[in-house]
C-alpha cells in the first residue's frame, strides 16, 4: 500500500512527532525492515531496539517503545521510509513477533464481528424508562433556566458582552452540563469566542443567539416534529445515539468511500478528528467523527486521500451526514472520479435545501470543479468560472497558488456557512492535501 508524506502528517499526533520521526530516517538506525502481504515492519535502533509494525488491513500500528503518543515517532518514521524509499523494504516472510501481533488483531476483528452479529442482551425496560424520564426532567429544567438567561441577555443588550469574562459564559454552560444537556453547554461556551472577534461580531452573536433560542424551542415542541428532525434536535441538545439505536435506526450504505479531507481539533484535554468522505456510487456525503483523550491515538486510523471500500451507518437526522464505519474491506490510494458540483451556485442551492431541513447545520462538504484561488482586500477566495466566489481560510495559500499557477483545479472543502476550509484539491490528476 502506498502512503504519501501528507497522509502520514495527518495521522501524526503533533508536529513535534513528525520532526522526531524525520530524525530516524537513516537506514543505519534500522537493522531490519521488510514487507509482507498486508503489513510492513522494521527494527529501529538508537539505544534500544524497538519492534515497529503497521497492519495495512486497517492501518493499525504497534511499537514496544514507552511513548505515550500514538502513533509514536518510530511508526511515523517507518511509514516515511516506506513512502520515500520503498526499495529498501525486501519482500520476505514476516518475523514471529509480527505474526503473533497480526494474528491477535485478526482474532479481535473476528470476535468483534461475532459480538455484533449476536442478539443484544435483554434490556430492563422499566429501569431504562425511569432513567430516561429522570434525564428528560433534568434537561427540561436546564432549558427553562437557559431561556431566562437568554431573555435577560437580549433585554440588557449585547454591546457590553465584549467586557464579559469567560466565567460569564462558563457558569451557564456548567448549569447545562449539570442538567445533562452537554450539546447546549458547548454552544453556550462557543458564544464566548464571538465578542470582539471581528467587525461584524454583533451580527454573528445575534444569529447564534437566535439559533440557540430556536433549538430550545424546537426541543420543547419536539412532539410536533418529524421523526428525523426530532432525532436531530435531541442529538444537538446532548442526547447520544447508542450503537444499538444506530444499528436499528441508522441508514447503512455500502460503497467505495473516498476520504477527501480530515481536520483535527485539539482543546488540550480531548482531540476531535473530523474525516469527510463521499460515496463514489451513492454520492452520499459522510462525516466520521472520532474522539481521543490527550495525545492518545484515535480508535481507528482513517487516512485522507484513500479510497475505502465498506459500509457506513448514518446517524438519524433531518440531513443524515454524521456516519460511522461498520465494515471496512479493501482500501486503495486513488479514486478515478469524484462526484463534484459544477459551480458555486449549484453548491449553494444544495446547501440552502439542507438548511431548510436542518437550520442548525454546522457544516457540510463542498466539492467544486474548475475553480481558482485569488485574493481580494486581504481575503482569499475560491472562484469558479462564472465569477462567483466564496471566502476561504488556508494554512498555506501561497503553496496552493504556486502549485496551480493560477490555473483551474478541483477543490474539496468544508463549508460552515461563512467560509470554506479547503482540505484537499485535485490538480492535473494529482490529489494534494491542504
């Protein structure tokens, strides 16, 4: 399996790990290395010998070093060597320690598949109903307090919010956490970032406050909503969908899923990985979320720029978008053709139709062909052939501009209603990660 430098950078826990991995690329530090069917391995020296292996079946990795970062620098270095110098890896039978590890992984996958196929244990419905009723009451009480807080905030005006400390928002958020409405708590905490953030911050604040007020009103009247919108509202408030519920109510789609983008959000305590995929046959858009504490690795490795065959379950909602892989088969490093929109106008029409179904839609994928990158009034824009443009934010805009040389390319980005965040682009048949 081919793995690019950009893909390796995406799975690294931080930039320091990549720097450390690059220092291990000397062949003198690797006493043994090899390839077998479905795996690559090596023995890395430098004080101690560490056994490093990567399972291509699901990009699982192992290393017996004491590092608390996953993947560690040795795994990253092994993949970097495979990417830059594949000729040094000889095709030979794998060592015993690797075979043992691969066999354990195979057995775990089989046991997991067996568990998932077994009928679920009977649930104590009476106890479950009591727990749900108790939480419903807690959430309702928390929402009543939130409505009073929102009304007071609007009544006193938002001009003074620039002077409010973080504790002003955090106190209300903690009340919502106590009321078991974590989704609402996160929305309140996000409000703290708006005052003074831009010239139009007051308009954005009013929009977010209105959206929050609409959400709590929808929750109070959820019995009048369609089943899909009701499921969406409950998840936004903080109710989770269990694995059993996902299997029963989720929409399962088997396809060839192209992972066109990935972004990691880090708040020092937890990391959130957002992986965007599109089905080449169904043209369904999927957002796979993974969570990990600290610098620990995510439950499964999802490489951007790869084509993953298998099935995903979509969480119930008015606009089914969030999904979870339930079955992975073969993966490849290329996709022959990616479903895209022809213009920005076509994309915005699709986005508007989704907002009509779910007014709290946080983001969606934006895949448009024949665009260029330009700058106007210190703002970068993605512009199509018709002249329509959307503002974008890029880590390295001049790198993209120098590679494309002002010519048209295909962009794959995340749109949050205000600006695009390009994650990859296709130029002259070559996929590049942003």
